[in-house]
């Protein structure tokens, strides 16, 4: 079966999280993603992990998570020979993506204007932390910092808490998604008109756009959100919207008609709160009254009672339990692939289906420069020239059993 | 200036948050989005708000946030005349999107097979809560419920907390982004091959894919994340990664070399922790030692000291302060537009720039069925026929000063 982005070549200068996630999404739908890695050591993310542990001795789970469906070439970008290789690759590329701090690509000789002169139809996406210029230009732009400046850390938890960060890379991942959105729209436009262009995305603008509804509310209703003092799930919502302890775990209750809720809980005295304003104003008081009741039965018992009344309810999974969830199993969300060094690894599948051009995981994350020789062959280098590049230390090629 | 999706017509059957955000993203880049609303009352989201308050009497900030750049037609989809209108619109549409529970569009007569028979090149995207079938098929699929089942609520906050939800619609918004990613890839493919297709996305798979790195780590390192007992920013990270109280607010510190950190804090005794394993194992102890020091100076003082040492640091904004942030002002993140009933409203701009085909906010959110008459004219209805449809209650048209 075909893939939607077959025939699209992406020259990928990205590293760490946001850029690699974006280009991986292009690879998942069939683009040929050539990851250009730093000579010698490669993507910095190869050297970072959690718990000080590694997959198969020295592979990073962070790197592996965001670099499937890519081929790697590791080149000394500061050498003349290295530049020549990359300029040659630009000639036939459709998309270039990078996420260095603003100005770095220009200094390396790979800025938009330079590459456009080589390939006028190129689509060039730069993803920065704060934007292309402005007061924070020289500051480090990183996910947790942007969660903080964008106000996202003040939306979760309780009003008695300090800032509460989301424990996954919210801003990196949202900006990866926005970058793909822009790149694909640009590819579509180029297919119609033949015209390429430059795209600039940044973590901060994406993090704010992600909270669009919340900012719209604050700015146009003139009232800001106040975090609850309980487990209410959104600072703008009233009871029962939140998560509640049961006798053996937690359940979550979303917007549900109050009268039915009272029936499910079996305490008629709660009927007095049946008014939207009261449910908002007294949300903490109501929350704890509900939780006193939910603690008396198991999660499964509550699901049966509440789903039977068509209330909006679910269980709460710990992350490690998610793969055993029956719907997750049914959806085939996790799949096994083979990695040359790590053997069998479990990865998250593409999160949607396409009837004609399904996403596909064709390759595990690459070893450093693994595909350098084949990529060089494709652009006309002879085996002798490739050997010379390797022995002259212009390219790095990691091999199995080395 | 042109827009990337000019000439693309989207027939939008979506409501509430995730679907409308997706189609708004298409409209932001120039697609003609025709929002098909329930006869009489329209999108349910028009009737929902925060704080029991409204913009300009009865406009919902939730609805307004996700429905700019769309035209609205409000049709009785169960009537024969209503169906005829929609089938006629399908003939010239490029994309159809819907986010009802699975099966609803088929029952209404607008399933993929039916619309494909009318327009074989149609791209049809269905966005559900849990997936197209499986054990949760009949359950309500809503953002907070999916945050819970996907484990996202167990990544934030402290280990002594219950589940902590992100206070914005994480799963809805991520699935909107994934749906746009799939739709644009399908449009690109159709432009090359002439072949349309069906796309199915769902909140649960998107929420899990969003935590791809975290699941990869848990499943392939065989160790799960444990939330800290302090303000550490990610359950897999050690100190100093987190948010800290200052004398007048909060600062956030991301990955920073420990020795420099100790220099900035001015307490040599902290040097003993200078080892990645120790920084992870004793993260809570270290966190509180750092915070005892950060509390002694203002946020601005710390920024000056730490940025001077090239440490990864930022301030923390409350959501209501974000629009005064100098970088946000520089980026022109918020812009004013005119709404026919509400007057001037402030909205979040498109989060990236495109040099050839910039995103543009051309229309405020529509009044219910506001564009029904002009849309009907475009597909050949006469003024008399349109008047008859309105007087026979087949279409609803909200007008100013009515």
C-alpha cells in the first residue's frame, strides 16, 4: 500500500525532542527523512535518558522514541567536504527542518536564503523556543521554561500549590504538531503552485495557542481562572468535574447532569447543590462530599453504576497500566519492532488510521550515521569516495559488532 | 497574499472542542470551512461557558475560541430538504470532518460510504473518543476522561496527590492537531494521485502518542515514573528540574550544569550532590534546599544571576499575566478582531509564520446559520427557495438586531 508522503524527502537538522518528533511524523506517513547528525557524537539526545538507565547498554529511550522511520547521516558540517554533501542533498530535498537557536543555521552556512539559492522550491521550517527575535532571543528555550512563561503550569493542581508542570513535554510536542501542520500545508500549496517557503514556529506561541480557549475566556470575560482546593479537573469548572478516590483507585467524572449524579451517589441531600452557579461556587465543598461516597466502593462498581445512568465517567490508569487497558489493547496502540542493537522494542503506533495510505513503522531509530554510505551513494558518491570520507573523519558510521 | 489552503472546501459537522479546533486550523490557512450546525440551537458549545458568564449577553467564549474563519449554515439534517442541501455541498467539498460518537453520521445518512458515492475524491475524517470500535465504543469520550485513561493525570504533581489533570483540554487539542496532520497529508496525496480516503482519529490514541517518550521509557527500561514529593517538573527527572518560589513569585529551572547552579545559588555545601544519580535519588531533599535559597531574592534578581551564567531558567507567569510578557508582546501573539455582536474581541494568533502563505484571521466566529443564505446561493438556490427553506423551518438564520 502507498503512503501519503511517499516521494517527499526531508533533510532533518533537528535534535532533542520537538524537531525530531515533527520529522518523525513526516516519516510515519512515508517521507524519506534523512537525519543529519553531529559528526562523532550525533544528536545530543542520544546521551540523555531517565533513571540513569539505558536500552541495550547505551541506547537512549528518549532518542529512540522520536527517531524511528529516519535514516541517519553523521557529517562534519564545518568541513568543506561536509558542506558539499549537504548542499548536494538540498538539491533534491523537499523539506528542511531545524531547531537550533535562531542564527545558528545561518552561521553554519545552511540558512534559508543559502538553501533557497540551491533549491528555490525548498520548504524550510525553523522551530525555536521563543520566536525568531525579540527580548528572549538569546535565552534557552526549553519545554519546562515555556510551560512556565505560557502560564500552563498555573492551570493544574490546587490553589495552595505552587506551579504544577505537566509531566510530559507539553510545549515541545505541541510545537512539533504545529510545525507538521504548517509544513504539510506548505507542501500542499507547493504541489499546486510550485512555490516553496520559509516557516517559523516556536514553543511559546504554540503553548499559548494550545490554551486558546482559556486565554479567550480570561481576556474577553475579564475573569481569570482560580485553581480549586480539591481535585476539580479544570480551574474554570464546577463540581463534579474531577478525579475522585475510590476504595481501590480513582475515577474521573466529567460534565454530568447533577440530578443523575445524586441518584448514582445515593445521597438525596446533595440535591440542594443542583444549580450551575452553586456547583461552581461550592465546588470544593461538593468535591469532598462526593469523594466521601466514592471511597466506599471500588472503581469497577462505580463504573457500572454511573455508566448505567449514562454519566460521563472513567477509571484512572497509572501510566504503567495503560498498555493493559482493554481499549488500548483493542486499538493496537503499542506495537513491537526490531532494533539492530536493542532487539525487540515496544513503540507507540501512529494515532490514526488512513484507509488508502496508512502510517507505517518501517525502521527503528537509526544508529549514528548508519545510512551515511547508502545516502552518499544515492547522490553519486563512489565507494572509494565514501571510504575516503570515513577515513578522513568527515563522516561517522556506526556499525553493528564494531 | 495567497493562503496555503485557498480553494479547499471543508464541510464541518463537528461540535464542542476537538473537531472545531481542527477545522479552525484549516480555516486559519485559508480553507473555506462551512460549519453545519444543528437546526435551531447549533453547536452545543454555544450553550456552554465558564463562570456562568457570557460575552455580549449570550455568546460563549468556548464557542468563539474555536470557530473563527468559518461560515455557518444551520440545517435540519433529518428533513429531506436538509439532506438535499448537504449532499449538494458534498459534491464540491474536499474534506468532511465530524466528531459524533461512532455510528451517528451513518444513522443520519452522512457516513463515509454515502458521501463517497456522491464525491469519490472526498477526504473524510472521523474523530472519536476511544476509537472506532472496541470495549469503550458506547462510553462517553471526553477530554478529562481520556486524560485519566491515558495515564496523563498521573504524571503531574506530587506522589502524595491523587490524579492531577492538566487544566486545559489536553486530549481534545492534541487530537485536533493529529487530525489536521492526517487531513493535510491526505490532501497532499490526493493532489498527487486524485485519490481520497477515510481517516479515523481518536482522543485516546492521540493522548498516548503524546506521551510516546514516557511510554517508551516505561516499556523498554522496565521502570516506571514516580512523581516527586516536591516541585520537580517531570517524574523522571532529578534536581534542579522544577519550579521554585522566590521572594515575589516563582522561577523555573530546567536542565542546568550542577556546578554552575551551585555558583548561582552561592552555597558551596550543595556541591556534594554533583552526580546525576544523586541529583535524581535525592531530588526532593535538594529541591527544598534550593527553594530555601531562591526564596531570598526576587524573580528578576534570580533571572539576572542565572541567565548571566547561561543557566536554563525562566520566570513563571500566571495565565492573566501572559499577555503582558515582553516576548509575547513582541510576537504579537494576541490580536483584536471585530465580532458583529460582541464588538472587539481578543484572540490568539496563528502560532507560526509562513513567508508565502501566512495564516490569517478573516472572520470572527459566526452567528448561528449566519451564512446559510449565501452558501445556498453558491450552490444554486434562488432567493425564493432560500426564503421558503427559512419559513418552513429547514434552516435557521441568526441576524443582527433581530
